[in-house]
C-alpha cells in the first residue's frame, strides 16, 4: 500500500503543537502480570523514534504495518463515511492529548 507523505502539513502541525514524548503508562505493572499468562506476546522493539513517526506519515504507516505482521494481527484502515481514517493524524491527536488511556477516560 502506497502512502503519500504530506511533510509540509506534518511540519506545520508539529510547529503548531509541540508534541511531548509519550510517557510510560500505568500498564507497566499490569504488563508484568500479563507476562505470566501463556498467551502473552511481547511487543517488538520500536522501528523508529516517536519524533520520526510524528514527522513522517509514510514511516508511521510502514511501522504500523510491520507491527501488525510481527504480531500476526490483521491490518485494516477503518472507513468512516466512505473515507479511510487517517491513522497518522489520529496518532498525532491522541498522543498530543496524553495517550489512549487519558483520551478514553470519561472525565477528561
């Protein structure tokens, strides 16, 4: 799948919002417990730095596709209203707001 990199848009977005490095989440203790589960599969090492995937939509998509291959999970881009969801933009928005746990809290 070819993904066009809209570098100028990403640079403008980065300048408009200084995106912080993601912080370790509260799941670390839970992860240790999960390792005891026989079905546990550790995430592979990161292919690129956070800043690199923020700056490059194509690198983000390549990394995401490779993650799904290595985890043997199906990679699909959701379609909403007949348009593919921009997963890179979603990633930028969620990480800039503190991550999935913070974004999905009811009282944020």
